[in-house]
């Protein structure tokens, strides 16, 4: 594992490594591929949507565009917490699905090579959200599969 500021690692992964944005939800550390991240914003109060799934906090106005915000803790089956001013919204774009992910805090930009990643154990239905696991300085980092994590537009509107 190298931190992205290492001069040997380029944005395109010239060393065979892929860059990830790491963040925290409670005591857990997660990451997503950096190429899926559009921007990182401070917490903004959301407008709720009637009949939306519990994990959809609501929507925000992002420069004139209505952006759904997913509470990533709820989506992953973790304990619900009330949004706080210190929370962050990570705006991601996966296959033309643009959504915000509410997380506790952004941690770092990390780079991993494929041989540093291990498949997650298949123990629950929510395990499909985790694509791989890696160990970093005695802590476990979960790499999320955003295609699975992000709800479809129909699921948000339901």
C-alpha cells in the first residue's frame, strides 16, 4: 500500500495500483475508487422524499440539480445516527447514476495493487456491497462496490 502522494504512483495507476478515497462510518473504514468521486461537500440538510427507502436521507440542490443523498451507514446495515455538521457528502457518479453518500468523515487517498486485496467472506446479503478487503497499518479497509451500493433511480423514487 502506498499513499497517493508517493511520486511513484500516478493518477492513472502506472504502478498497477488503483487509487481509492477512504472515509469513516463510525469506527469502520471504507473506500471507493477515486475515479467514481465527483466532489466532496460539507453536510447539507436534505429535503425528504415521501415513500423513499429508509437509507435515502433525501435530496439536495447541487448547483441547480436535484441530488439524492444515501445514508451509507443505513445502506450498509449499520447503526443509524443523526446527521451532524461534521458529516460529509461524497458525490459519486457510477454508470450515469449521480448520488451523494453521507459519511462521517473523509480520511485519505490510498493506492492498492490487486494482490493486496482479498475477497470478503460471503456471510450476509449485505456482503455484496463490499468488493474486497485489505489490511492497512493493522486496520481493515473495506472497498465498496458502488454499482451494488447505489440504489437504482426507480428504487429511490419508489
